[in-house]
């Protein structure tokens, strides 16, 4: 679901009436947060509980640990040695006058008293294929607050959603640790573990779904494998696809031999033949931010694909570097000459031919060879 | 009795390691030799040269010899039983000896005759003198020592190979624990890794007779006579292993601390300590060294992997992977030759490996992260760092290109297909 709707739901569950509006109509005794922020109900409840009584401005802070390490690179937050402060305030006095959020945030942050919460240090350690031999330590907590100002934050936040949702609905889990929607059709040979399935989800033979969230009407065909993915409504995977740590907006058709740590926009079509590199070999993966290439702090990170993209293949050798952003509506195809366009008309048995610029050419007659 | 293992300047290319550090049975060759000597009741003494042999009777062998526990023990016991005071270890011509014979520096006796034998450089001697020069060892001791054929039992399994040019191919895969080999080439490590499945199981069974017997009985009881069910019950799983319930293990040996993900398959393989086999990875007839990471959906077949590597190619078969290799990013190993045998470099020149199916050997610490094909039989040197060509990788995506228009990769960036064709027409 969209970020705004998710935050609204979480606030409602915490007993707070969400109001979208401008900064000049704020009343006292309000929670203030920008629309780029995500919080879970548990964080809001604990924040309100831990705020000292009396008038004042209180600011949400999380103790540094696995969660802040996971979510905070590139985030627009204030930090010190012990904790990370988010732009989320409880205002129990007349708020200062301001014309926009940045101004209000500056003024509130000067007088705010941080209220520090501990999201815990429980993690799932996963060995990742980086050269540095690092482990991913994915925080397992349902006390999550995040600034979502870049696509990487959306990706990293979505990788935590299974733990958040499973923690919130402990009683609804089945024996495989899953929460199943209505009218799901799961093939008996499929593996579904620690996941949340929406309604009308179809999972085909030998598919595997672990630590994932699948939206309504998602269809995973034969031998599709998904780990730590968040799949939007009405997405469909093609056979023998493999996705790890990806986020898919709704309505995409997805196929890939191995797509890691990437985010795919709404209504995309991705083929198996496209290779996304996701590993920084000599340095962490860099991403675009405010026009610059900046260090994401991660050695394993894929790319972001805009809405409505159609991505074919880049040919036998081509691949997409890690940390790329493909704008909305792009259609990438193979250079026609990378494929065989003109097969030989009358081949002789066992006479070898090779593809030279799209044309089947006799190996002996070819000019292709080593450069002098 | 002492077993003297003398130093020879034998180094395995492309690793550059001395042969005593060659990786066999998930151990170094020197550790294997120690184990074999212990099992045969011999006190191993490593010497720089043959002049240091000072205790008789003794067994003498160069440091490039791999000998299984059973082979060495049978050699000592048979020599004693037959009252051979000076003997040389030999094994009859059979599937297992021929399996690893290519490029080996061994002596063949009566090879096409009635009693063909392969003689290895393992000598039992009751007295000196021993030639000081290792080169003349065979000549001098060959006259003094009788050839002693050790008993051998082997099971062979017919394996079909791909049919090429309408020619059906198959070979017999041997399972035996009586193995000896002179190591001088990386292909020998590969052949030994294929044989290690049988050796390891027999050595395990001998050292833990009761436990293995009970395991076999249980597998037979639950297997209802079906071989696959019996094999699925025959696994040795070390302490601290974490095996997902949907993973499938068959006749494999897992050391301690191995992690096996969902849907992973491990068959007839030896897995070292603290290896991580991720979800849906498949390991078949392979030896995987300590602390390796096999990423999701990786497929490795008939291969040997030194410790500490990260492996994530689509498929690897018949390959030797060195220590701390990083193989991730669609580098593919060609592993077949349609006519004739695959050639490998040996002693500075290309020679037949006597195999049609063989991939390559990747040196230590190599980084292969490019979409390239590597020809069969090649040696990738240590520390090779291979990445994709910059013009093959999309590293710059302009944001002002038209939507829903075919775009192609051109020199690391995107241009429209129309523009590419225009450039080609203009001969750019």
C-alpha cells in the first residue's frame, strides 16, 4: 500500500486520528510528522507513553542499533553517538508559527526534548555474496521508524515489513508462520514460510516464498522463488524466476534469473534476459541523490526501475550497474546486432558458423579475430 | 615402523602452492598423508632429502603421493603377510586407477597384457642404502623392490554423457576406497575429488563402525529396498548444522556448522565446516571447502572448491575453484569439447586431458565478475580480477529520453534504437 495509507493505518491503530494538512492549523497536544516518515503503531504508542507529563515538545528518538544501521544511511535525520532523532514530535503547547514544514521542524527541534526508545537488537544474519565477506544483519522488530526520502529507504523498509506485520498479528499465524488471505490457491509442492499473503493469491508448483508480503491477486507461476520480497497487488511472476530482497509496486509482470535488492515500479515488464548487477566490488554501491552519486553504505544493492518500464535484455554480455535509476516509461531492448538476425540459408552439415553483427558467418571466412 | 615422506619441488599450477598444500578430501594433502600413516600404524617423518632416512624397515614416498588409508594399510599388511621385505605399491588396472591416470607420472606394467598394473612411488624397504638422488630412485629401487599388488574392491556406476554427433557416450564411475595418485596437475585434484565420495564414506565407516552400521540398518529399514530412499537416509551431519526441513541430503558428509537453506539439494558431496548453502542451491558430487558461501540457486556439479570462496554463477561443473575466489556475475565455464579431448597446460605445453568434459581451474583469490565465457581446460591465474567491459555495462542512464520508445545500450549509456541505426548508417 502507499506509504501515506500505511502510516495512516498505523496511527489509527495507535488511537490517533490522522489529519493531512498544512503546518499553520496545528492544535496543541498533537503528534506532528512529515509525509516522508514511516512509523509503526508500537513506536507511536511507546513514544506517547514515555513522554514525560506536562507541557513541552517531545521528539521521537531511537537508540542506535541494528534498526538504525539498516534504515538510516542517506536519511534526513539528526543523530548523535547514542541515538537517532526523527522529525516526529508530540507538541503539548502552542506550536510556533511557521509557513512550511522545514521552518516548523527547525523551530521545534530547538526546544524539543528527545524521548529515546529501544527498538531491540534482535537480528537475522544472512551471508551475502559480497567480496568483503560481510553479513547482512536484518533487524527483527516491529518498533520501526524511518525517513523515506529515497528509493533505497523504501526498499530497506519493505524488507522489514514481514517481521512488522507478523509481529503485529501473532495470533493469526498458521503452523508455517504465515498469515493467509482468503481464497488463496497454493500448490501442494510450494513452500510458503513466514509470509503474509493477500486475498486470491495463486502460488504454482515448486514455488518458494520465504519472509515475503504478497498483495491481493498476486500470481506466482511454477518454480518462482522469492525471499524477503514485498509484492504489490496483481503482480505476476513468470516461471523459474528468482527474486531476493526486492520490492514490486502493483501490476507488474516479472521474470528474472536472479534479481536482488531492487525496486520495480508500477506496471512494469521485466524479462529473464536482463542482468542487474547488485554488488559493489571495490567500494559500496553508489546511488543518485540530489544530482550526485553518493555512497549508499551497502555493498549489495540493485537498481530502481520507474513506473511503466518495459525491460528486455541487453544482450549476452550486457548488464545494468548497481545503484542505477531507470526513469518512468523507459523501454530497453537488445541491440539487434547482438542477436542472430540472418541465419545461413543453406548450411552444410557440421560446418561451423558464428554470429558476426547479426549474420551467420562461416568461421573460416570471417574477418573476426584477434586485434593486431 | 616409520614412513618417510621426502620433499620434491612439485607445485600445482595455477595456484603456485606446493603439492603438500593441494586440497584433497577437504584437507591438505599433507594432512591426508598423516591420516593414512596413522591408520596404517606408521610414524610419519617428513624429510628434506633421502639421506635423512635412517631407520629400517621403513616406507618411503615422495610428497606428491596421495594414498588412501585403506591402500596404505593394505600395502603394509599384505607385504607382511607375503613376507615381502622390499616392495613397491601397485594397483591393478581397473576403472578407478584409469579414472585418475591422465597426466600422472606413474609406471605401467604389462598394460595390455594379462596382469596390467600401475606402480606408484611408495616403497617398503628393510635396509639401505637409498639413493641420495630422487631422480634415480625408481631405477635403483625398482631393481630391489618387488611389485606388490594390493587388493582392491570397487563398485562402478554407468554414467551417461551427452550424445554428441549421434555418438552415445558413457563412462563408468568408480566407487572405491583403495586409491593412490601422483599429484602434479590440477586435474588430479579434480579426479581425486570425484573419488573422495567413496573414500570418505569407507574411511568414515571404518572409523565409526557401530554408528555407521546402525545408520545403514536404519536407512535400509526406512528405505523399503528403494535405493534413493536408502541413500537419503545415509548422511553424516556434523554438530551445529542448520538444515532447512525442505532441503534434501543424499549420501553426503557435512562437517560442523553447515547451514543449508530451503529447497537446497546436496547429493554425494563432502561439505566443509561453516559452509553456507543458500536456498535452492544444488551441490552434486562435489567437495566444498570450509567457510564457502554458495548463493541462492547456485548449481555445482562434479567440482572441487578450496575454502573461503563466494560462488554464485548460474552453473559450474567439472571445475576446480581456488581459495577465497569470488565467482559471482555470470562468468560461465565452457566444459565440453565436441571432437577430441580437451587440452590442458602441463609442464609448459598443451596436452590431452583425456576428457571431453572438463571446465577450468580458477586460481586463489581470483575475482570473476564479468559476463564472459571461459574455455575448457584453461587455468585462471591467482588474483585475476575480471570485470565486465565498461561499454557492456549500463552505468549512465539519461533522464531525458522518450518514454515507450525502444532504447539500447551503447557504450555504457542508453540511446534510442533509431539513433543507433542512424549512427550505423553513417558508419560511426
